C-alpha cells in the first residue's frame, strides 16, 4: 500500500511538473526575429566637470528586433527638456542588447552602442552603455526601466533613467 501511494504521488508530481514546464515554455515561445517599439519618460542629467548639473525630463522612443531569447538590436530617439540653458534637441543611438531571462515574464538586459546627442546645437557622439529590467503585464506588453550613460566626455557626462512601456509584435 505504501509503495502504491508513493508511486501515485510520484506520478502526479511528474505530470504536474511536465504540465508546468509545458505551460512555461508555451508562454515563452515567440517567433524570432520579433520586432518591438516602446515609449519612455526619460529623466536626463547633464553633469559638467565644472559648474552645476542640469536635469530635466524628455521623451524617448525606442524600437528594435529581438533575434532570440538572449540578443536584440535596439535604437533610441529622444528629445525634450531644458534646464538652465541646456536644452536637449535630440539624441539618437544604436545598441546591441544582451538579455538574461530571469523567468518567462521577467528579463534583465544590458545595452552597448553609439549615441549622437545635440544640446543647444552642440553635437557630440560617443560610446554608450546601460542596463535595465522589464516584466510582462500582458502577452505583448511589458513595463520596464533602464539607466543609460549616453556620453562620457572629458568635460561632462550625459545620463538618463527611463521608465516606460514596450509592445512586441
């Protein structure tokens, strides 16, 4: 009797684990490459080596193509906000995106690439990097946040923290 109860319990656990694994895999089965677009509130900071920093809020649009669970290419376009004579005319960049799926609905990621930034008609380009996280709130919709170091020049740094939505299609 003990052996049959143990066998039944083991069989039930195996069936339950198989069902859970199949449902988790079904949630994560996407057709690649997969395109996406997003919009974010961008809280930027221009921090010169001399003088006080300038901080404001702008808008960032992003889009990209995810090629598998771990890699995507992404582009950013942003504008808006001014503080003490520093006005962000635009930023535009292209990045490689490394993705680490924490669970079927949660991902953390790192970005590295190049950004072109124009403040008050003073245009600079350079290496950019950052990281963030996002989680799915619906099958094709995710909420996320990231922090980017868009420029790191000898006279200043330009950083932004962003929060927004991403739609996969």
